[in-house]
């Protein structure tokens, strides 16, 4: 699965959870401007702590970003 595919998957899952608008926007931003990935990775980690049921999905995106060198 590509970084873009994983980001879209996470974005779609987050749409089902209230209060995720900011995080979803950050995901969209990174797809267009990968230089923002460092900030996004930090936000994903914070969000995963706050929402443990989504932690595995969010960690998957972090891993894809790291593997892609982003």
C-alpha cells in the first residue's frame, strides 16, 4: 500500500469520528506538501494516545511515511 493509499484510508476512517477535522486537513496537506510530514507524524502520535482504538491505523500511516522517507 502506498503512502497516499494509507493516508486516504486513515482519512476515511477519521471521517467517522467527531473532532478530527483538523487532523484530516493535516493529512490532506501532507499529500500535497510532504515537507509537513514531521508535524503530521507528531499529531498522529498524540491523537493515537488520546484515541487508542485508532492507534494501530494511525501507526500504520506513520510507518508508511517513515518508509517513504517523508
